[in-house]
C-alpha cells in the first residue's frame, strides 16, 4: 500500500468519526428542547430569563443557586444579565447549569477588509483595540474582526491565557490563528492548491481537499460547499471562490439573500 493510500484511508476514518461527533453535537444544540442554547437574552425578571435561540425558539429559563454564570470581557461593565446580551447556556429541565454572557453585538456581518489581510498581528491589534487601552476585549473582536456567537467565545477563552478577560498582544496573536479568515489568507489559493493536488490532475478529491484546508473537521460540509458544479472534485477556480467566501462571508449566497431582504425591509 502506497503512502498516499494509507493517508487517504486515515483521513476517511477521521472524517467519519468527526461526522458522527458532529451529528451528535448538532442534536444537542438544535430544537426546542436542546440542552445547549446559543442565542440572545430577550427578557430578565429576577431569576427568570427568556432566551431566543439561533434557530428561533424562545426558551424560558431559571437561574438557581447552582447556576454558574460567566461574563466575557465585562471589565468596564456591570456583571448583570440584561436583554440583548449574547448568551451560550447549558440547561437541564430549563434550569441553567452554566452560562456565558457577551455584550450586544452588531447584527451586520463582520469581516476583514482587504487592507487588514496584509497587516501583521501587531498592526491588527492596534486596529482592533478601539478604546486604545492596550488590551483587546471580546466585544472589540466581535466588532472588528469576526462575529461568531457559536465559536467566538471559545476561541477567546482559549487565547486568554492569564484569564484577565482581555487579550494582550501575545494572546491576540494566538486568537488570530483560531480564525478561519486569518489562516486562509496567509497563502494564495494557488499556493495552497498545488501541494494538495497529489496526483497532479488539476482537481482536488475530498481527501486532497482536506490537505488543501489543513484539517478534517466538517470535511463533507466544506467539500460540498466548494464543489459548485457537483462534479465530485474541486478545481482551482472553485477552490479560489471557496477561500474568498470564507474570508469574506458577505459574498456567500445566503448572506447576499439576507442583505437583500434587510434592505427591502429598511433594516
């Protein structure tokens, strides 16, 4: 068995395991009775709060003495749950087990500019540090670099090594490496495509596309998204379009449709 075949088999096994894990995870975060809710606080009344989930279910939750509440980057803000705050919450029988709160974020798509793609981490730090205090908060990242209610808080917490609630320059450089747009913009699509095209036929199979991305997570979803003509392979043009849309989410079809609807409704 050749080295490439061994690697291909390994990638497929990992991909199947990841797909199974993703399906189990998806079941826990969707639906009116999901145990993990990602959404926005709608109303607060004592120890009762209402949360509108990302899939538009209104959940009426209770905070008890065992609920663990964390406020992310609230260094200059009172740590009190309020309407419009972003929230990721784990529940059991509609009682909050743990919750992470973030300050209100913009409803607009947040993405880098073409100029930002050329900046060093130090230069981006200055751009993101909106209040100029020498530290970057989660709210500043969500306003300037990337808004991801599902993954953003986790990326921030993992990078906040000293648990100060903000990022210094070293921690900021670390959080950049966890952002898809940053990683995909370090090389051109051509530079990424050639080494991944192992058989040199100018097309990427699913296994080769995993090499192109440098990861196996959610491979089926990403490959389907990139394979525009549904040919079962991805050419350089399709790979370039995929990269462009991942860096600039406003170019994705679903977001273009959403923007048209918002414009038509005067939002």
